[in-house]
C-alpha cells in the first residue's frame, strides 16, 4: 500500500537525532532550573533542526505550548495552537520557512537565517 506522503517527511534523519535530542535535553534541564529564556532558546534550535519533518516539528511546537503554559505567556499559547496543526501538515508537504525559530514572537511563515552550526548539521544530514 503506498504512503500518502513520503516517509522521509515524517521522521527526523538518523544523523540529526542526537543533536535534536541534545537540544530537547538542554531545554528540559533549563526548564528544571526555571531558566525560561534559555529553555526557549533550546526549543528554538530544536525547531530549526526538526522543522522539515512532521513529527519533530510538531513535538517542538507542543513543547513550546507547554513552555507558554509554564510561563503564563498567553501570546505563546495562542500562537502555538495553529502552529501545531499547520506545522505538521506543512512539514509533510515540504512547505516550511527555512530557519524559522517557531515561537509566537515571529511570523509563522517568515524565513530566517540558520545559525552556522545548525546549518552544518542540516547539510550533513540531507
């Protein structure tokens, strides 16, 4: 049975998983210390790494929603809800803005520069 969307748009490539998980781990550690800006910065980096693939893209937006809840940031809460739904779908069809950090503080479709260290990882993975 053929897939509706290519499987390679759903899951993160193996070469990126360690780096993506490291950013999520750093975000959890900063959250545990209640270092909210640091935690969100790591979520943004995870977003840049995972935004091309539907599951990691959605996972980061769910974590950003949780961050908004913890910090009582209504703008983040409201901004993440549509990003969860549309981010998943747009990743499946390959329509995500390169480098976008994923937070409600930037337009959802705005392209942004990719940090050099993350661009190198993305280049190696693709």
